[in-house]
C-alpha cells in the first residue's frame, strides 16, 4: 500500500500501475471493437448484395423504441463518467448514486429490448431459417398490410438478433461489472489516488454505448 | 539441494499442488503451460502416428471382402483422428507453445521486470486454455467431430457431430491467446527496467511483441467467426447458408483473416528464439539487430493482408487472387531479411555446435525449404495444381514443425538450465536432434513428391502408385517419435540427476542470465540497470 493505494510489487508507484491497467483495458476494447467489426463487415457485404431485404426487415423494427434506448444509453454514459469524476474528487456517496443510475439505465435498456424481442417472436420473427413467414403474413393481413414474399428476410433478422444479442450480452456484463464497482465504492475502496476499476469499467461501458450508436441506424433506420 | 543453501528460488519457495495452481508468478505459470502443452503435444503426436500408420499401406479388399492394410476401423475414424491432430496441434500446442511457455518465463526476465503487467490475468489465461482444451478433448473423444480443424461451412453446419461445442472450446482457447498477447504488450510498454529502451530489447522480446500484436488484433475475428458458426448451427441465422442468400465462402474469408495471421503467431516467436540461439552460440553480436526487429513488425503487418491465398480455388475473383498472390510473396522479404541476418551473424563467428545450436541450424535448413515452397504456393498456377495435395501438407509441416517445433526444442534446451537450475545430458539432447531432424525430413520430404504426383490430402486411402513414398514417410514418423522420446528421457533425467547449472552456462549476454539459476521469486536481487544493447560480444 502506497498512500492508500494497493500497488502490486512489480510497479514503481500508483500512477505506473494505473497507466498500465488503462492500456490493458484499451487493448481489450480493441479486441471488442474488432469482434463486433466482423459482424459489421458481414452486414456491409450483405447490405450491398440485398439492400431491399434490409429495407424490408427494418420496417419491422420500431425506431422509436430504438431511439429511446439510444437516449437511455447516452445518458448512462454521462452518469458513468460522473461516477468516475466523483471518485476522483473524493465524493464516494455521489459516485454510488451515479453508478446506481447507470445500472438502472442498463436495466431500462434491457427491458425495452426484452419487449422488442418478445413482440417479434409473437409475429413469428425469428433469426434466419426459423423465421415463420406464414405466421408473419397472417399477422400482417390481420393488421391490413400486404404479405411478404421475400424468402431471405430471415437473414436480416439473423443479423439483427446476432448484433443486438451480442450487444445485449455486453450490456448485461457491463451492468454486472458496474455493480461490482458500486459494491467496492460503498465499501470505500476508491479515492482520488485509486479508482482504476471504475475507470476501466467506464471505458468498457462507453465502448458498448458506442457500438449501439452504430447499431441503431444500421438496424432501425436503414432503407 | 545445493541451491537451498543460497535461499529459495521460484520452484521451491512454496510447496504443494495448490500453490502451483494458484501461483501468480510468471515463471510458475510458464511451467504450468509447459506441462499442459506437452501433454497436448503427446496426444496430438499419437494422433499423427495413427494417421501415418493408416497410410503405411494401400488398402485393398481381399477375396473375403476384408480390407487388407487397414489400421483404423473406418474412413470416418481417420477423419476424426485427422481433426484431433489438427485442432490439438494448432489451438493447443503451436499457438500457445513458445509465447505461453518460454515467453511467460523469459519475457519479464529479459527486460528486467519482476513479473508480467497483469499476473492474475496471466493465470486466468492458463485456466482459459485448460477449460477450452478440456471441453475440446471431451467433445472430440465423446462425439467424434470430423470437420477438420478449419470447420469449413457448409459441412460444419450439416455435420451431425458436436461442432458447436468444439467451436466454443476453440473460442475459449482464443480468449486465452488474447489475454496472453494483451499482457505481453503492456509488459513490454510499461515494465522495462531502467536503461532498457525499446531498441535494447532482446530480439526474442521483439518477436513476442510482434506476435502479441497479431494475437490481440486477429483473434477477435476468429471469435466472431466461431460465434456466427455456432449461431448458424443453433438458429440457422443464414449468414453462411446459401439457402437464405448467405455465403459459405464468407466463412473462409473470416476464418483465414484470423488463421493466416495465426500462422505468424506460430512462427514469429520461433524466429525470436532462433535469433537468441544463433548469436549466443556464434559468440558474436547479432548482425542487423534493427532489421530483424523491424522485420518482425513487418511480418506482423503483412500477415493481415494475405489470407486470400488459402482461397485461390474457392471462387474469389481473379483480381483478388492476383493481389493476394503478390502480397503473399511480400512476406518473403522480411523473412529473407531474417535468414540473411542469421547467416551473416554466424559468418566469422566462433560457432559451437551445442544441442540448442543444432536445433537452430536445423531450423534454418528446414524453414528455408518451408519458406521457399510457400512462395511457390503463392504463385496461382502452381497453387491450382498443388491445392489440397500433400505438397501443401509438406509445406506447412516444414514451417510449423521444421520451424516452430525445432525452435521450441532448441529454446527449451537453451533455457532449461535457467528454468530448473540443472544441466541435461548433452549426448541425449544431440541424439534427440539427430532423430527428430532426420526423421522429419524422411517423413515430410516424400510428401512434396507425393503432392506433385497428385496425392490429395485428408484421404485415408490412395492408389497403389503412392505406396512406396508413403511407407518411407510413415517410417520417418516413427523416427520423430523416437527422437521425442529421447528428448523426454533427457529432460526427465536432467531434472532428476542433472548437475547444478551455473548462472550463465552458455556465456549469453541477455539479462535473464544475470538472474540465479533457477531465478528467485522476484527474478533479480536488485533491479537491473541496462547500459548497452543485448548482444555486445567483445
């Protein structure tokens, strides 16, 4: 312990340890972005091949729900940043509140996502091969809309469920990690000299928000 | 215990299995990797011997309808063992091989650090490898996965075997690789001791650093590819499925975008080991230090733009094929830079033919053949002829076994005194080299000829014309097995009966030789201060 900071023995001092940890987090974020990058490349290729399919599929997404979720996540990024800031200026109580609101925003996002998913399942919309075109057309005729003839609509929803699903898993992981920070913050682990965990989880949370900011137009507003 | 008189070292500081399984010491984690990777190597090697055993004789049905010359129960069994051999050797042996064993132990020592940047993550990555490997072994042996290690669609989507579980296992071992790479990058950036500038780092560290960059930047693509394959099998998302407009060739693009750089994850650390061995056993400052360091980074950079050469006959556009062909030949430039610098280092050096140097020289010879045949395969018309023949098998075994495995063995003999504080029998080590080196050539050189004759790879039987060369090849595989058994005996015998190793038995100049043999828990008694480059032989 140096000045109330748990410094591991292979580091010179707290700032050395902090800089190393932060570099590690950023490298890990590079791997996250590249992993989502694979999905974005796939999206790009098939969007060039079948622009019509993407336009058709996007009609079944409610852009208002996506927009609300975008706002929720952007707001949660603000509260996450505040959580770090309050740790830096030694106000752990406020930091606890900021982190709690961030977790709450994540929960709101996931609940909205849950309703979006179940609504699609009710219409017979599943990813890929499992998409039930008959059930979907029955639903469409019941609300007086023309039937869909497309045979590869399932692929659009393959992308939709893979991309938003992988993102959703990351939101849940982020919420768990923020909860861990919240617990440590309540325990009084953090001070202006030591807040590495909050900073690292914060970077993760911002990157996850950033991924959503790309997913929202690509999935909801395309076409 | 002679060293006990001088106090404790990392091997005896704590006792008991639990202290090993929870150790955060990079040297102990390296030993954990060593034990597990060598176990996987044994399993993969047995699979290889079974494959070669099957190919020893041409199978023909006799008058009673029995297959003469058949060793394995069925062609399916051959496919499964082929998958075990490929998946085990690639994901569990050669990729973690040098970085996770020798890199873990010697990267911090060579830059004068007390540990890697994230010791807990280091241990976690070993557990990731073990979890992935356990899952993979369980899946392979219980459900008989038969896709080959490349999991090509559409067969991998249709195969009734547990490809999904297998793919998840590969995902987890990939996670281990990412965490190791991330750890090494931060260690190199942040934990160099005073005076250890980037341009004073040993070339092994430069090689590990370049490897780590590839591990961090390429492995995530494998992760998403494998996840999408798992999704494809579970939900039929359609991205690789032509029925829904998807594209099975896209899987190949994704797969090789990782797996070609992965080839350099396998070979770059080996090149780093060779740089250390050549300079030490020539007693001469390495020739072209900067060029070798930059060529490692160069190979890492080019590696991301050559994946299409695996797909010359997969239906990519001719233009793409031509571009990939030229880019692939570009890899030859930094590789040749290394080769010439190694040879120039030996020129007028005071060369000793100790066993590590024998492996280094074996590397130079075999890797040159592997590299040149690689350039041949980069030429599209040649590749169209050789594609999916034994020529390709021989080529990549010359690079992976003749290159990486020779370097692992050489590096292991080189650093053995430092790792365990004991000397091994030089006679045993040389005997193992003779059997491995000769056996390797006997096994794989005939395969070049077989490939040129048109023998396709991955088949469990062949036409009678291929039989003589296949017999020679199989006999060679037995010689390799004998070589590794001798090596195993030499190592175990050295551990038990070896004489106590001095601090610096080879007269090397890099930092790890200033630590005790074996090093103390904290590596160095005092933080070292570096004032000169790594190979200043006067």
